[in-house]
C-alpha cells in the first residue's frame, strides 16, 4: 500500500515539475517571439516612413526642377502645368500635406488646400501685403505643423517662395495605424531629446520612467534595438517590451518605438497554464481514481486468492491422486495425504524441504524392460520398495507456477495391480512367442525341405515320368500343410501386433496369378470355374504389400472354394478411386456357394468393428479382415447374392479394398525420339559435394552415357528450366538424384516436382539409406525409378532400354555391365540334412560349390581352417547356435559377411543377429533370387 501512495506522490510531483518547467519555457519563448515581432514591425514601419518621405522629397524636387516657379504668375503655360503637377502631388501625399502655397515678390499668391468636405480647393489672388521671401530652405513648426519653405530664384534673386505645410502627427498616425493592435501595442515617435512627438496613447501619455534612456542608447542607423522597462500608466506601473528603430524624415533624427505590455504575454501563459493545469488535474484525478479502483480490486483479488488457495488446498488434500509440489531444485514444498499413503510416509512433514529425487530408488527390471529403453521409462515410472512389498507408481511431472515460483508438480497413481497383470501377460506372450518359434523351426523346416526336394525332383523329371504326378501330389500336400501352419503363425502374429505392412513395387497381375494358380487346380478338382478379371483402368505395376495382398486373396478364395460345391468363383479387380499416383483398388470375390444368409450378413456388417464381428460369426475370416485393415483397406460381405436356384447356391460377395500407389510410368513429355545411340543421352547426377563420385556415374559412363555431376541448389531449378526451353539435342534426358545421409534426395525430388520439371526428365533416385515409404515418395514426387544400393548395373541398363526405345543394344555395351565374382568360397551352416541338400542344389544352379557343417561349433572350426568369402548361418542349431557361432567368429577377427538363415525372421531375431555381427537375412524356404541378390550386393565386379 505504501508503494502505491509513494507512486501517487511521485506522479503529483512530476506533474507539478512539468508544469513549472512548461511555464518558464513558454514564457521565454513568448518574450523572445514578441521581441522579434516588435523589431520586425518597427523595421517595416520605419522603412515605410523613410521611403514615403524620400519619395515625397524626390517628387517635390522633380516639380521644382521641371517647372520654373519664378515665372508661375507671368507665364500662363507654366502656371497651368505647375498647378496640374501640384494637384497630383497634393493628392498623392494628402496624409502628409495640409496645404501648398506659392507667393512672389509682386504680392501674387497661389494656395492649394482641402476644405471641410475634403475637396481640393485652388485659389490664385493678389495679396494686399507683400509677404517676406526667404532665400534658403527652411523647416519650422508652426501651430503643431511643420512648415517647409523652398525659394525660387530669377536673375540670382529670390523671386518666389514655395511653402508646404506638413501635418506630421496625422501622417505618423496613419502609418502607425497599419501596425496597431488595439489595447495591445503602444506606438510612439521620439526625437533626439527623448521627447515624444507622437503617441497612440492619446492626450494622457504615460509617464515613461526610463524615457531619457532612449536618448542614451540611441542605436546606429538601420539598427533596431529592444529593451524591457517600466512605465507608469495612471495608477499602474507596467512592465513593457519596447523595440525601436532610428529614422531621419526631413533630416530629423527620430525613433519609431513599439511597446508591448508583458502582462499580455503573462495572460496568454496563464491561460495556457490554466488549460494545462485543468488537463493535469483531470489526469491526476483519473490516476487517483484508477489507483483507487486498482487498490479495491487488489483487495478483492487478494480475498478471492485466499479463498481459492484455501479451496485448492482442500481439493489438493482430497484428490485420489498423489500430488507432490517440488521446487526447481527438487525440494518438496507440498505433499498431499494420498501421495504420503502411496509412498508409505507416516509423517508427510518429514519430507518437507528435502530433495525428493534422492528419497526413492529404482527396483529390479521387469521382464521386457530392455536396458536401452529403461532410461526413457524412468521419467514416467518410479519403482519404490516399501519394506518387503514392492509398490509401483506411475508418475507424471508437470511444470507450473505456484505462488509466483517455478515448481514441478508430480502426480502419482498406484499401478501395482496393473504392472502385475502386465508382467503375467508379458510372460505369457514370451511363452507364446517361444512356442511359435519352435513350431516355425520344427514344422516349417521339414516341410520346406520336402518342398525343395520335390521342386528339385520336378526339375529333373521328364514329362512322361510316372512319378511326376506323385511328386506333384506330395508337393501339393506339403503346401497345404504349410499353408495351415502359416495361417496359425500369421494369426498369432496379428494378435501380438507383430505384422509389418511393406510398401514395395510389384506387378499386380503376376501376384494375383501366384495366388490364384494353386487354387485353380483345386477348383478343377471340384468342377468349379475360377475366373479372374482385371479392369483396364487398373495399373499393372503398383506399390503395396504383395505378400499380405496375396495372403488375403488366398484366404478369401480358399473360403469360397470350401463353401462352393457347384457353379463358379469370380475374382474381379477394379479401380475405385485414383488421384495422381494414389489409388484405391477393389477386389471383388463372388461365388455360387452356400452363402451365409441375410441375417448373418447383417450381423457381420452391423455397426462396430467388422473384424470383431467376424470373430464371433466367422473366426476364419478375422485374420484376413485384420490384414486388410493393416493395408488401410475395408471389407464388406453380401449374402445371399442370387435368388435364382439355377445359378447354384445363394452365393456370397466379399469386397475388400486396398490403398496402393500406381508404379506405371506416367506419360511424360520426354523429347527422346531423336536419340538412337547411347552417346546421344545426357545425364545429370545431383549428389552431395562432400561425397565421392556416386557409383552410378561409373555405370552410366561404361554404358556410354555422358554424365555431369553437380550439387543441388537454388540456381539448379532455373538452369533446368532454361534447358527445357532449349534445343532438346543439347538438353539432359536423365536426372539421377543420389539420396544419402548427407543429401536428402527426396527433398530434391519434391523441388523438381513443385516446379513441374519432373514432367520433362526421366528421374531416377538411388538411395543408400533406404527407409519404409521411399517407394511411395518416389511416385508422389514424380520420379520414375527407385534403386536401393547396392544395385546391379543390369538394372540401370534395363531402365535405359525400357525408356529409350530407339536405342540399339550393341554387345560392346553389355560386356561392361557389373557381374558377380566367380569362384567364391562359401560356407553353409545347417543342421537339417534335407536343407543341406537343397542348399547344395541352389548354389550349384548359380555356379558355386559350397562347404557344409551341421552346427555352430563346426562352423567356427571350419572358418579357422579355411578362408571363406561368405558364411550362411542357420540361427537355431544344436551344440552351438548360429548367434553364438557368429559372435565367436567376429571375436576371432574375421570380417567376411555372415548371412542369417531362419524360418521365422522376427524383429527380435533380427536385432539379436545384428548385435552379434551378422550382416543380412535370408528367410526359409530359401529362394534363388534372394541368394543372387546377396551375392550381387557383396561380390559384384
């Protein structure tokens, strides 16, 4: 409160000081202004007097010079001319002249004057008395007027006198009237003796206390001066500002003096001060009222704050959540009873002011809490041991302002029962995962071995061989069993949320054919017709998840085969919606089977989650529904489909959609028809300047393509735009964007796309940092091809040939393409004898002999005995598994690539394999394409 009063006093003093300063400042300004104004007026007035008198004398002299006044009365022509000139002269200087007289030595007289009506009167007569003639110019005062006498000579004797009577007072009054300000400005004319010749005060002249000072301080000619002095006017003693200027009318020294009463200045200032004071008073009252309002509101706010604080404290204590308020240093400021109970504190006050962070410790890790994630979780979970009982609380730290201080608010919830349930669930999940691994290893391996052997037998048998049909039957039975196992394992993976949706390019008709072909055999066995129709507007090449798409198709078609005994099954693929490269595909499966009935169909398609509805009505389709949802699609079931019994059963239509991206090469304005040779192709490579020249430069040059490498910057866009407008023969045809850790290739592709440059060039993106979604981004930004390093030169060659159709393929070009190194020393560690035979057959088909061992221990010994280029290692083997064997090989200092082979390549298996030093993975059953890719990746030359 004292601070507020001090503020008010300070404001008041500031306002008073400001007013005093304003008064002094404006007074000085006004005095200076008035002095300058008076000086200027006296200068103008004096100049006007002198100029007027000077003109008067000049014109008078002109008359005397041009007219012979001594002959005025003798020569009528001179009289007429002189009278005319003197009339004009009299009229022009009527404020100065009262009369003009001319008399000679023969008693002749001439008078010009104005009567009472202000009319000009001329009188010529003969005087009865001869007036005295003066031989010299003469100026004298007669009856308050100045009389100016000029002699006229004839024969060197005075013949006449010209007499001009001047009313100085009237003239000065008329001049002063032009500068007079009523009751404000005093004006007077003073002679050398300090006598007042004229004043606009009228008859009652004030007594000038310093009148003699004017004679003492007489200024130099043409030099104004000012003084501030006092004069007595009636009963008043006035302080005035006087400005004076010297003049010499009629050869007489005089001062023109203008005086201003300083009370006028003071009056103006007082009026201004009163205005400012009134405004200041208003401002002061507003400030006082504001502070009064502020003080009252502050009191109200303080009361409300106290009431709110009391209510908050009551709520704070009654909350079912433990709350601890800590200072920024971590010391406890407040703790509620719930927090004290959770933390088993008998006396909450015992922790007040203490460092909370050092009062509790972390318990042992729970199963599933990996070390690398543990530190992140400690910011949310606190493990507190109270006696022998472990209490687990969930803690959330929230920054806040409490009583004007930065604090941390810790909120606690006892989640011990939840954590115990989580622990049991995790243990159950681990057991389930381990079981799945064993099933995968113990069931899939023998089945894969049988399948590989049957494949090998089929390739060696001739069509007329009698055992070919039996071999095919064995293969089909194994595939059926493997399909059942895969369904079980995939269903379990979905339950554990371990299924990952891929986004990779593939040929849609080929994948559909892979899914449909095995089922066509079964359809023929049941005398069913299985047809596939793909709409014309469906892209041939798309980017999506081919494995899960094929799995969904297989499951749904198998379901139709199962419940259809006659008629047909139709698979139709249509485009529901397409915008650019984004596309939604509809897969429609119709059959003439038993159907599921309208009531059941309505129950399945009712509100709620379709997959959950299927789990109750049709558990077999739940997994398929979940797969479709993972691919961002939807699913709909319609039944009955037909009402005519001739068509077979009621039938069912299952429609599901999949979000995908078209991978067809869009129609670009590529001006390449004139290119018939590789040397005519020009490529621009956009790469990071700090990196070595990309591998693709060498590949393009080996093929014969001219290649320029540069860094992408702001000017690149303008350069490419200028190229696109030039002669196509000198323009680039290909742009290669190198995506790496230092250079974001997709940002470059986006810039090209936003500037519509992707329409003019064949764009290839090569990436050494492949990430999920890169294929999709490639199409989104208008690029045509995406290559993951390392890639084979043949891939580049195929891209060139598929786009530059007029370019011939000379054999000289193909001999430079990258090919794999011959004579590789390969070791395969595999405990299953059947898989060993399959491995030998696969490697032999691509031109390599291999060494075989049956467990990890033998693999380590073999590596010590012989130098190998690459090792293929089964993860699960007896005596010593593949992980331990790889770890020991790396420990011995061997750096050759080690590739893991596993029937169940889970994320856990991959993480463990990378940690021990494995370089890559090959899922079982091993496909020859995967083996070739690994060989190309590591041993191309």
